[in-house]
DNA sequence: CTTGACTCAGAAAACGTTTTCTGCTACTAT
DNA sequence: ATAGTAGCAGAAAACGTTTTCTGAGTCAAG
């Protein structure tokens, strides 16, 4: 049915071997005459190689397995997209399996992927290391992206949370705030530890006070941001700037501030973290630290292809720096907003917010 | 290196054939004694089949190709997740390729997937049909999910937009609204035509007036919802209920209403469409029509596996009905909100919104 | 001339399965 | 008794490649 090497061999009169040598780009010498005839015939017959047969023979499949916690987690799609964009360029495909945050399912996923023809595996966000031995034994390289738990490890690419926190806090400092609070995430997430350090270091460098009153712990959810801000607002001297560990908690904080009769940013400034989609369609637009998720995926893909090429040589953890997206919750001049390379998915809110007085002619 | 059938054959003393027959679950009769010994040996050696070899022989790969427009489109991840959840249950994996809304890239994607071992292809959201002949020729089944353009086609699963629009408009009717407006999307999207019909039919059935003043066309973006609502607000008799074609335009409309000094839902009620994530964290929570995206993916997966099993028999287009998620922008009693099976990703806003009077003891 | 090296084409083996084909044994029905 | 038939095990072919091995021809150096 489908056309195979043999068909081309028959049509051109050359042997299977030569045909294969031409079509697989081997660097075995083949005369130009023959090469051309074979290529022509392949083209006209519409030949395409049977990948199963090829990979049976070569033990390479040009496919990468991706184990994600859940394709619905907010960062997973952009990370995966970053990976795929690089892979497709190099003629690799990707097989995606969900682990659902469950060690058992993860292990099953790994087994499945190893059995299948994949040349390597990339883990996104979550990864118990329970079955790492299976992996090691398989001799296939593996790389971790945005790993959230556990200690640093080779072959992983993570965001630079320390740097990100410094960006956020420095922004508040630059705007003149001297009472700066932080709503942290759960302690066992290692990004929280790094951001905490960034927060404290930045305060210290600017000779600003660190007060435990101004440090609250949330659980990433909107309600915890609300509750944290509420507590701070009851203090005799409440903070004038709040750095929240993620955008959801920032939003919760904003709601709490508004409910107490104060305004954002006039009374209290708020910075979020993550640059989630909704931060750009809220009023006021939420100033936040952008996670370079696509970039992280790309780097992970680069690493794994390099390791497949050169044969598994562990590489150091690489950290990727994000950037600050200035919107409205800090009251900083908007100008900076356009300076950021715009995410094509974000929506320019210019029109919307220049509309209020109804006479602003742009 | 890795253990293969031959190793088990050697260890147990049986032939390759028998070992294979046991391990591939063939229904060829094998004595129980032998079966057990082989299974035991396979287990202890840690055998796992070489999929490349198997699929070379059987021409089946237990892998489905998924062509998506862009993994970052809002509905794509949940649709894909729905597909994958069903596939993994049936021991199938999925290979995902992005087409970036580009016919050429889509064609490249199809070629790549056909060459690769996939047993069928599912198209998500977008699909030019330019290269459908290649596909047909390959004899591999293909199914479309949530196809946005072009005329209805076999082997596709789409949301029931007519039904969804009726849900939304009926809700406004039930709340007593008599002047109901509709912000439609671009004409060339066929879901807009269906929703339009749902809107008009529902009005007619309830003997409510249809006025072209109350019909505006947007482009799905937030600004177009804002502009549409603004126009309506300038009318001598503005509508008291607005049905927006998607959540972003609904949000734009809400902003416009608020900017004009009116309140949602007290003065004007708003219903969105899509049940995007942000509708649940906004204040007021946006009442909207939920798109059954995961379900659609699941059904698509069912169809394609069935067709692989039975050998390509075209099936009719199937329509999936969504449901109404009642939140706050229509002022309906909240009760209904909990009745919906909660999406695990959405956040209960109960706490947040029962907080205002500060004495509500739940 | 002859020899050795080099160039390139073809034959054949190999990758790890599944499955068809053979054939042996043991039982059943005549 | 004997032919026919299940029931089951093993040999071997096949899937479509890549790659090693073999060998024929050409050319340059002695």
C-alpha cells in the first residue's frame, strides 16, 4: 500500500542499500547521478519512511516524552509549548503524559514512556523521584523543568525566584515605599524560600525594616491573600506596599484592601507574581513578575537534545530570570508597560482605561 | 542490554513463539503451566516489549496524533486533557503538534504524524481541510473537535451553541428581563450563527421584542464588549439584560456599565459564555455558559478508537450540551452555584463574598 | 604491467516482534 | 484398529529499515 524503499529500488533499478543511503542522508558516498534519480523517484512516488522500522534498526526515535503534572496547571501549557517549539525545529516530536501529581501515576507514565520509543524524558513542574532508578537504568537522559519540590538537582531548569522577588520589592522601594509586606506561599515549596531571601535581602540593602507583622503565609489561593491582607490592615501601622507570592493572593489582597475602604494603588500598592492571564484584564491591572515559562521549556529541550547527541552528560541546574510587568497596582508610570515585549495573548487595555473622562483623545 | 523475548525463551526453554503468545495476550491456546512460567520469568527479568518492533510487525502503534492550533489557546488544554484521560485508560498515548493557525504548518504536521506511527489523528479547534486528501489516502481515521470554521462535517464533535444560547437567554427571561441584548462574535464563526438563532428563538418563544439596537457585533476581545455596551447604554431605552458571546466581551460590557455609573447586576444583568477561569475570581462573579470541553475531548477519543477498532466508518457530527453556571452578574439566587459539579480548579468564593457585613455566621 | 588503494554498488544480515505454517501428540468417533 | 480432529509447541517468514560485508571497477604509484 504505502510506498517503501523497495518500490523505489524497483523503479530506479538500484539496490535497496543505495536507495536507503540516499534517502537517509547517510554520508556514505553515492554518485550524484544515482542520488538524483533516487530522490526524484522518491518524490514522485510520495515516499515517506516507516519510522517504526527505522527506529527498530537505529534505536533512535526522534521523540521526546514529556511528563506533566496536569496539562491544566496554569504554567504547564506554556512550558510545553516552549519545549515543542524547539523540538519541532529539530524534527522531534513529543509524547505527553499526565501524572496528576500522583507518584504512582508518574511511575506508570515513566514506564510507559520508556517502553515506547522515546529518546529522552522531560519532567514538567512535578516530580517525585521515586522511580528515578528505573530511568537511570534505561540510559535515557531526563531533564526537569520548573521542579517545585525537593533539593536542587542536575539537569534541571528553574526560574530565578530570588531575582524575581528582588525585582518586585525593588520596584516598591523605588516608588518610595518604606513599609513593605510580603505574603509568602507554603514553606515546603522551594521557590518560597528563595523569594523570601530576595525580599529580606532587598529590604536590608535599602535599610528598610523587616517586621514579622508584615510577613504572612498563604496557600497560593485567593482567600489566603484576602485573609493575609486583612490581618495587615488591622495593624496600627499597616504596610503601604504588599508583595504577594502569586497573582491570586495579590488579587485577594486587593479585594481586602478595597473592602476596608482603601484604594489600590493610592493607599496601598500591590505586586503579584507569575503574570497570569487575568492580571491584564483586571482593573486595576496588576503589576507582577513575569515567569519566563516559554524560555524555560526551550532551554530544557536544548539540554535534552544535547545530551542525546553527546550521550548523557549531567549538566548543572540552570536558572532563568523573569522580568517585571508594570501595570497599575503600584501607581508607577505606565510608560514602562509597553517597553516589555508584549505577550501576543495579552490584551492591550489602553483603550479601556483611557476612556474614563471621555474626552481623552489619543 | 534490555531484555527481549529471546532472553525469556532461553531462560524458560520454550520457543520464541510461545513466549510471544503468552506475553502479547494472544488468544492462541497455551497451556497454563507454560503460561505461568513465562509470565514469571518475564516479571523477574523485567521484560518490556520493544514497541518499535511490535508496531513494525502489527502496523499498530497505540498512539494517537493530536493537531492543535496552539496549546496556549484557552480551550485547547482542557480538550486535550479530556482526550488523554480517555486514551490512557485504553493504553494509548498521544503525540501533540501545533499548527499555529497556519495551513502550511498544519499540513506539515499531518505529514509528520502520518509518517510517524500513529493510528489516527484528532484535530482540535482549527483545521483547514486543505490536506484532507493526504489524510484520507493514509487510511487513518481522523476526528475533529470543536472545529470553528467551515460547514458541518462527519467525525466531528462540537458544542451545542444553539442550546447554550438558549440557556443564557432563558435565564435572563426567567429573572424577569424583557429588554435583552446580545453581543455577538464575528459572523464567519459558525458558533455565532447558532447562538444568534438560539437568542432569537428564545425571544420569540417568550414574546419578547427583538431590536437591532440591542444586537451588536464584537470581535471576542474585551474592548469590543466595552464598545458594544457603551452604544447600548446611550439608547433612550437601554437593555436590562445583556448576553455576551464570550466571557471577555461580557467583562468589557461590565466595565462599560460600571463606567456609566450603573451597577451589575442591580441595573443591568450580564451573562457570558465559555466559563473561562477568570469568571470565578472576578467581582461580581460572572454568570456564564460552561463549555463542556473535557467531555468533548473524551467523546472525540471514543470515536477515534472505535473507528480504529472497526476500521474507519464515518460517523455523524455529535453535539455536546453545556450548562449554565450561575454566579452574580444576573442577581439570581446563589444557591444554584453549588449545584454544579464544581470544577476542581475553580475557587470557592463563598468566603470572600460573605465577608462584607462581617457578621454573617455561616 | 602489476599491485594496492580507493570508490562506490549490491547482497545479506540484523533490529525484536507477531503470525503463518508445520508437525507432533492424544483423544474421539467410527 | 484406524482415520480424523483437536490442542498445542516450535520453525520460520515477515514487517521496512540501516549497516556490515563483499566485490567489481578505476586509478595511481611502483
